[in-house]
C-alpha cells in the first residue's frame, strides 16, 4: 500500500501491525526518509513505528502542553525536504523536526490574516519552490517559509478564475511543477496557474456531481508520466491527459500503475 506523501511502500504486515496498536481507523500514513512509519486516525492520535527497532512511539494531545499535537483526530501527515513532519488535524497543524519530540502548533487566529484560514487541515504539501500549501474547507493557504507570510486563496462567487470551491481535500504538485487541487464538493478539480494566480476547472462528470463521481481525495502521477485524479466511492479510475485535457475511464479494469517511489 503506497502513501501519497511517502518515500516508500507500506506492506500488509506493517498495516496489520498498526491496526494491532489500537489504530483501527487510519486516515494518514507516511514512510519517512529514515524508514519510520507515521500513522494517525480519527481520535487515535499519532503514532511512529521504528522499523529498525520494532518500537512504537505514541503522541497524544494534552490540554496542558502546547508542545503536544493540537488534536487526536489526524487527517494528513507529510514530510518536507528538511525532514520536518507536518500533521494536519481538526485543530490546526503540528510541525515536528526529526530532532523532536516536541511539536510546534500552527493555527488559525481570528482577525489575523497572516495565519492559516482554518484549523481543520486536510492536506499539507511542500512544492518545489519550498513553499508549504495547506488545504482546508476554507480554501488553500500558501506559507512562505522564508518570511513566514501566508497567502490565502478562496472561491469567489462571480469570478470563474478563482477556486472552484472552498472545500479542498487534496493538493498535489506534479513532476512538471503544476499544482492540482481536489475538491470535496462534487464539482471537480482545479489546476493552478502560478503566473496568473488563477485556477482552471475540470470535471469528469458534466452533471456536476449528480452521480457522485467528482469528489476528489488525491492525485497520482506514475513513472510513465500518466496522471490519475483519485475519486471517492464507486467512481471508475480515470486517467487525465494533461496535454489534451481529456479523460480515459477504466470502469472494468485498471491499468498497471508504477509509482515513482
């Protein structure tokens, strides 16, 4: 089983180990550059499995400790190029360096535009320019790590070049450096143009979510340069040709996908 933000592959034996530790509902998995496996779920907190020593460290929220994780409900786990671990929770972000074990909490602060838009953080990635992007149901935020400035992007009702929706479930940067945004709204997904700061909309179902197909949970790009927007539920696997902007649907059989890690 692969992790969308990982550097390796997780195998069934490792998944079963995680479940046996009291994490039956795992929403996020990451194998980091040191071969530790990080995992988190709904209300279970955060765990780190050391594959070399076969030991597990548990991290839980503590109301009396501001260096603990901000909440035990985990949506996503990401490792940046400096080996910092970013954890998206229902109450903000926890950032931990490999020197750890303390966490830095990153949260929305009311009336402060230089903070993230929402504390319910569903995805975190780092792009090639070293910026951190944060997804929530209040749009997306770009954090410039050089000056700690936060730039917000959100849907504007009468502006078709803004985001398709504010309900963002996934962000992905492909090998070409293009940024893709998957929405939890039934409407489709976007490609972000960094030069014009505008968004282009795509949908596999032109009926705007009537069949439930256009709810997106992530993206995959394989080593053959094929691109797959991942849809929720019983939707077919679709390959999206980024040059022609056309879909190929695999209703009764998926192609062989070789991931680049």
